C-alpha cells in the first residue's frame, strides 16, 4: 500500500536534477516522513493525494539541497588574508590548530552549519578538529554531515587529531542521527603522515568500509615535493601506496593534476572536490575540471573553509566555478550552468558516494529539498518553461544563499522564511564572540615565541 504523504511542497517551478534534468512548472513534491514520495505537476499530486497538507511557496523554485563537498569549520574569517597557501598555513592555520580547544571547535561547527542551512546547503563534508562536537552540532541543527577529522599522523604534525581519534569517531557517530551523520578517514595531507600512518589510514578505511579524504595538488609546489620524495606524480603515489583500494578516495582541490593523472583516477574509485573561490583567493590555480568531467570523474563543489572563502554560499561557488571555467579556456560557452548545478547536487552526491540517497528530487530519495525565492530582482524575469526558459542560468549566476527561504533535511523543515528553526543564531554568534578573543590571544603568544610561524615540510 502506498503511504500517504505528510506534506506536499509546491512552487512555481521544481528543478529535479534527475538524469534528464527535468523541470516541472507549477511543480510539487510529496514527502512521506524522511523520503520523497512523488514529484510532478501540483494538480496531479493533489488529485492523487487529495487529503495531503499543502505548503505552496508560490513564486519560488524547489530544488535539491546543495552538497558542500569540502569545507572546514572555523572562526578565522577575515583574519588570515592576502597570503599564498603555504605562507597562509604556517602563519595562520597551523598555529590555530595548535591552540584550538574542543569547545571552540564545537562552537565553530554550530556557526558554519547554521550558516550552511540558511543558504540551502543540506550536506557538508567538514574536515575539522575534535569532531565529536561537530557531530553534536549536526545532530541538533539537522544538517547532513560527512565528518572527516583533520589528522596528522607524524611527529612534526602532532597538533592535529590522530587516527585513534578518527577511529573512535567512526565507532561512536558513523550512521547516527537517523543516518544523517557519516564519518570518513582523513589526513590533512599525505606528507602529514609517516609511512606507518599512511598504511593505517588505508587499513581504517577498508576495515570500516568508509571513504578516505585529503588535500592534494592544491599548490604547484606539491608536485615538486612528490617528485623529490617519490619520483612520481601525486596521483601515481596514492595509487602505489594503496589509497585507491579504499571504498572511495576523494581529493580536495586537484588543481595541478596533469592529463596522465586525470586518466589514472578516471579508472579508479576516486572523486574530486573542486573549490574555485578558495583556489582564486589563495592564488592556487585553476583545476582541470572540464577534463575530469569529460572522463567521467565525479566532481563536487566545495567552499573550503571560512578563512579561505569567507562564506559557505554554494550559489556563489557555482558562479565561481562557471566563470573560472570560462576564463581558463577564454570560452564563454565553457562550464555550462547545468554542469555547475550538477556538481552542487546530483554529481556532488556521487562524489561523496551518496547518490542513491540524495542529490536529486526523485521518489525514494531522502527529502533534502530547498526553496529559492523567485520574487526578487535576481530571478527576474522568471521563465520556468517555454522558449525563454532561464532558470538554470539564473540559479547559477544570479541567486545568492540569502535567497533561500526554506530548507528541509530528511523531511524536517530546519529553515523557514529565512530563519533557522533548530538553533538560535544570535546565541551561536555570541558564543563565537565570547571564545574567539581568547583563542587569538593564545595564538599570538605562541607565534611571538616561535618565530612567527610553524615549520612546514616545504621548509626542507
């Protein structure tokens, strides 16, 4: 017997992001508990489910919740600026990790997940510290979290989380909060682990059947570092070491992959998190996204952290991906709007290994749905069908996260009329204001006593 829906959501358009990129004018989605029951024209769903409660959002666009494939919680926003990536790491980021306390890390996750939900991001892949607190934040606020601890398994990087902490997080939180929280194995960078740590990271991912995630080829200097250590290209090294035997390996950035490396990962269980705004801000370079997409590599979009992006707005990230792709080839037709939308939704879901559950509005998938206001100058003119259809272009190039009016995760409305229902954003922000000054003071004292920065592998 077909279950009755708890709710029918309706709007002037539903952008499903299914395989056919179907758009339904005056579309509706029937939601039963945490799942999508049906999608189609509002008149059809009302005829099928005459007693269902209707929430008609009017001049708005329903679409899948956005997937942030690579982020870092934090509260350094606006305090780590105008530096290339390696100097930025040694002067700001690594000293922050040395001084970070669990209560600060948890407060940062509340801040970043709240911001994400308000802007239509329902899933965050967060690489952060002390992530028991991050999991608690996601459980309370209602977002979907892929928790990836910042791990350093090397004597020179003993101020990061350790693999023992990573395994404890898997054992305590993986699959919790109704399946909204998953836990992966992480390394900050391959060089932040010694040989034993690298082998153990692979073993943990295989033992628990979870993906592995790290940064790689973000800066050009890394390519030379791999050549000096291994006389191989970065992706060849990961293959040689056995990382591609993990259930899934996802790399953040991949800016400096060459054609041979792209061909290699296209034949492996490997995905990429593309971070265009961060890559521009840190002057890292332009990733070969078009080549990876052409070879079938799953590429998701990520904001990176608050310190290297300054916000978690995935609509801005889609626009950045489109413009950067066009600039790279000096081709205004490059990086099509649909491709950018796919990277933030359905393809992003595939990049994190959850395409069977999320990423599109289809029957049987989780009810992760957002509503974007269309009664704004940014979405005017509004054409949901016909010869002047323009929704995909305006969603990528015009919309901002602040245009999101409703966010639903697993059937629960967590943002309504632009207000977070599951937490008090004023208190979340006030908590950061209480904690941040002490953290910055401790960091400044450490920097003054240690020559103004940390030692990095590039110093050798």
